[in-house]
């Protein structure tokens, strides 16, 4: 079988990318501004779907930002070592396969620790994403985190914001929705990232508590040095006046202004709570800290475990999305993946083992996911009009930097799910053995994966709120279907 190798003219130029992103952000900004003037969202009168039987109380999302390639991580295909002149169509995986704790199931070299605990959960090999034309990380990350294809006419809430709104905090002192590891400043797509790191129309009180660096998290829950409680209270009073009076009063609806104030009240409660010690990694015993400390992501996993124990409802830990870094491998794919595996392997395995040892895994749903997979020669899916963004310019391997999976592939990728009622020791779905590696058995879309996650948390996929006299659902149009095969006992 042969595949078209896109020419240089097919590729998105920097100007093309900038124009597409600019148009995307202009629409999102307009939606966000319109949302602030809307009234309070109310439970949709026609929403009658019964709540599922919750199998989890909290959720941890381990986000592999940048597009983690399934054939080089959790869905190994035919392996070929680097050889100058080797046709790239012969290369499916750049790492050999290794055995796991599930008999007969293999993943790729470099993930030995995760392989050893794979029997605690389900390996999903048939997740797939929509073909959105130009396959931009910003659009696909927005889609995965909100369940809606951008742009929308209102600001769509993040998955975690829905859980914060519907379920509320498990511990009133701990923010119900926390994001760890994503820095906005110095990032070429910070505005795109901000578009979905939000409570959307639900209000700012349900948005994420952002912790860019896990090792500095404790600083985020301490009053600034030299600020007395009285001074903090006076600042809050001044903020109330700023939000509720003068020209600022008309910038947002009463609901959204009140939501802003409740956000500050929640912050004040946290600053004065003894539970804030959960944010202090220096209190973790050294032996435990060292098991996680592979870098920023590993420390994020440790912080997630501590916050889970303290009562956070939804925690996202990211390897961090920065264009052309980490999982975003448009060249040097193999070497980059070797590094990334060292960063994620031990802390993910340790997180699962610690939650299990502390009796928390059964009621904590842990999900590892990414915006799409990657392939050596196909952009999008066969027949897609998406423009190629790979930096590999040849049909053969000429340099080691082109040995890796560079193109964005939406036809089939992998996810991991542990705890929270998820079946143990199974592989769910599969992709084709030969290219194109499309999901061929039990394919599961973003909409249906979200439906399954929401159902595990006791939220109906058809749950909706009335926004300006029209329903907005937690899954797109309320049509998400729970993949019951993921669970020991179906929540629906």
C-alpha cells in the first residue's frame, strides 16, 4: 500500500498558522465576552435523565499535552531500529515492545513501571478524535477538555468545571478543580490554552486553580509576605467595590460578578485553612518524594496525590503543552520520547500504587489521555485535507532526528484508566495492525469517553443547564454514550 507524501506546498506556513489561530481566538474572545453578560445558568427544565450510580468521588486527569503517539507508547506496532535509507513506510514503532502485568499484552520499552501496574486498570486502544480540518493542537485540546468543537457561541466549561459545579467541593477549604503544571507565560499558544482553562459560562468560581509549578504550590496558598489579615480583608473590600460599582458594573451580569466575588471568598478560606499544608511538597517524606521526583511532571503527580487525599474533586496534571516541545515531536521524536518516558513512567506507577495503598484508588478515577496520536506518514486520517506539519521532508530515514512519529493522527490513540469502578486488567478496543492504524474494535470518541467519565462521577451525560433559554449539555448535545465495557459494574 502506498501513501501520498505531502509536498512543501501542502504544509501550513507560520503565517497560515498565525491566521488560523487568530481567527479561532477572535471568535473565542467574542464568546467569552458575551458569556459574561449572560444571566445565571439554571438546570434545564427538560433534563430528566437519572443520575448514574457514582463509582468515583474524584478524578485525576494525567494530560500528555502535545499529541502522544500510541505506536511508541501503549499500542506497539512493527518495530524497526534506525537505519539510514530505511523507507519510513516500513517504520511503525521506534521502540520495541515489552511485556506487562496483563498476560499477553505489551506496551513499549521505557514504560516498565507502568507495565508492572497495568493490571490495576484498563488500557484503551480505540480512542479517536474528530477530523477538524487543520489539525491544530489548540482546537483539539479545546475539544478534548470541553467536549465541544471550537469555536462556540458561549464559553464552554472545562470538564473539571462541570464537576466543580455539579458535585461541589468535597472539602470546602480545597478548590474543587485544580490544574498542575501548565505555564501560560512564555508559551507561544498561551491565549489558546487560556480558552479552555476556564469555568466558562458557569462562572469564575468553578474555573481551575492554576499551579504552574508543583514545588511552589505552597506559595500560592500563603498571603504575600508582609500582608496582614487586616490588609487582605481591606483588599477584598476594595475588590468588592471595584466589581460592583462604577463603569465595571456593566462589564458582567450580576451572576458573573457574584461568581468573581465568591472566587475571592474561596481563596480567603483556603489561605486561612490548616488543610493548605496539602500543597506543601516539602512536608513529604524524602523517600516518598524521591519516588516521584523525575521533574516537574513527577512532582505534579505527587501533589495530585496529596490534594486527592485532602479532598480535591478534579485534578489535572500535565506534562505541559509548549509548541514543538515534549510530546509535540515534529522532529527528534525517538530521542524526545525516551526522555518523556523517563519523566512519566515512575510517577504515574507510584501514584496508582500510593492511591491503592491508601485505600483511595477504588473511589478515584485516574485517566491518562492526549489530544491525538502520531504517525510516520499520515496526517489526520486517510483522505483528510489537513495540511502536513511534519519537519521530516523525505520518504526515507536520512538522519536520526527524523526517526520518530511526527504527523498528527486522529484515527486511533491510546488512553489509560484506573480506579473509580474501572475494570482491572483489560484492554478495551484495538487499532488495525497495519497502517493506517485506525480504531477498528470498540471505537470510543471524545463524547463517549467523557460520558463514561461523567457517569463514573455520578453525572448524567445528558445533564444540561439553561443558558439564555437554550440547553447546554455536559456532553455534546447530551448524546454521549457510556462505554459500559470499561466498568466492573456499569454505572448506568
